[in-house]
C-alpha cells in the first residue's frame, strides 16, 4: 500500500515537472514570437519613413530643378533683351532669387 502511494506521489511529481517544462517552453516560444513580430513592425515602420523621406527629397530636387530652369530662362531672356538693366537691380533680383530658393519647404511651397 505504501509503495502504491509513493508511486502515485512520484507520478504526480513527474507530471508536475512536465507541466512546468512545457509552460516554460511555451513562454519562451511566445516571447520569441512577440520579439519577431515587434522587429517586423519596426522594420516596416522604418521602411515607410525611409520611402517617404526619399519621396520628399525627390520632390524637393524636382522643384529645385524647375525653379533653376525658370530662372535660367529668365536670365537668357534678359541677356537677349536689347534693354540694359542696372547692375544694382540685377544684384537685388539675384539676392531675392537666392532667398526664395533657400526658403522652399519640403512640401514645395515657398515660405515668406
């Protein structure tokens, strides 16, 4: 009778140890899965920000090219014009052009 009780106790202890081992393994697996999911979410967010930043840079570069082409056209028209412009007026105009180019924001509109 005592040996049966001892066998039952040992059997219950083995089952308890197995339950604990399984729970620890499940916990490690859940933590690993959560870590992988978080890493994937962060990677996707970083990629979205990188793409958006590249689009902003590309838009700014296109806008700058557009402005430069516009100003080059105006410069060529002035050079071909038979009228002569006072150098002080040209200097003020160039300063204003530079100021406007430097104040272009990331959305393509002019500040000021």
